[in-house]
C-alpha cells in the first residue's frame, strides 16, 4: 500500500500549501470529491484530473521517474484534449518504461519541498459537491499553467 499521508505544519500542507479546513488535512479533503464522484457520472468523468492535480502537488509520493511520468501524461492529456480512454491507454503504455513509480520511503521520512500553487484541493473542498466539477476544471487549468 502506498503511503499518501501528508505532513501538516502550522495548519498547512508542507508540499501543496493547502490549509487545514474543518480539522481536515489536504489528504482528508481529497477524500471528499473522491466520494462525491461515486454518485455523479459527470464528476467521475474528471477523476483523472482530480487525482493527477492532487498528486502533482505532492511529489514526495513518487520516485523522480514516476513523478516525471505523471507530469508528462498530464501535460499531454491537457494539451491534446484526450478523453479518458486515451489517458488510460497512454498511462498503461508509459508506465511500462518506468521502473518504480511510488516512493518506497516511509512518508514521515520523505523530503518535502514546499511550493506555492494558485489552487489546491482547498478550492474543491470549500466549493463543495455542487461546485466540484467547475472547481476541478479550474484546478486543472491552473496546474497546467504552472507546470
């Protein structure tokens, strides 16, 4: 099992900078839209974007090669407006060339480099389920502009 535990300091994630809200870390906030999408096919259609936005902002979860593969896939999918089937196919092909994707170092021992992002999971969580589709699309667009 991959350890995606985030480290919060002074109420902020050490990697993405998201603020702790309602006593939830950024990782715990990430669980809300994952749950919402189970009952909403339009929201579930954005699953790749939701997960990749969150993961891009938490590079300590990956090896260098795994992170680079994620960023390259994100850029290509965004720039070429790929549908979900194309993204899945490309991902399956690309991961064959990466030896190890997930960071094997325990979460509490990983090096984390803070980075300031214009949008984080905070924006999706605060907007709630009713605004999740729009906020994930805005997050996706902001991430692409910042890569």
